[in-house]
């Protein structure tokens, strides 16, 4: 080996080292770019997930409200059918007490009823209040119509 060959090899080695250093710089910039893209993706994913959670929570709250509302309406229907079934009772005080109980229940749970359901309920209560004062005014067709209107309104919810 002579000095010229050694010098050429040293030059090749220097070029190789510079190429490696250049690649390290490129590798470092690639790593930094990858980290930045990963952080941006992570941040976007976080925003999307938090938005989905808010929508899910809102949907769950609405579902719970609707379930509670339906439960209250079903309880009201049970009370109204109890009045209907007890309309045969001869004791008008007992009938009045039952109607007052339902009327009180309706007024205390008004927030759970739609306007039309509330009106239909009041119509049913008025009908049975009239029957107490005038038992001969009882009409099964009217009763069925009142209850079918109530059920129809319930099914719209």
C-alpha cells in the first residue's frame, strides 16, 4: 500500500462518513416529522373522541328522559283505567277520591306529559266527573273513544 492509495482510501472514508452524517440528519428530520405527525394525529383523535363522547352522553340523557316520560305516562294510563274499572262503584265519594288522586298526580307530573296528552287526560277526568254527577250519562263508546285517543297520542311519542 502506498501513500496515494491510502490518501484515496481516506478520501473515500471521509466521503462515506459525510454521507452517513447526511443520512443521520435526514433520519433525524424524518423522526421529527414522524413525531409531529403522530402528535397531530393523536390530538385530532382526542378531539374526535371527546366530541363522540359528548354526543353519546347527550343521546343517553335524552333516552333516559324519554324512558322516564314513558314510564310516567304508563302509570297515568294505569290510574285512568283504574277509574274506568271503578266507574261501576256505587259510592260516589270513593269515585271522587280516585279522580282527585289522579288529578293531583297529573298536576304534579305535568312536566312529563305532552300538551295533547295532558288535554286528553283532563277530558277523561272530566268525563268521569260528569258520570259521578249524572250516572245515566255513561256511554261506553265515548269512553272507548277517549281511551283510544289517549293511546294514539301515547304511540306518537
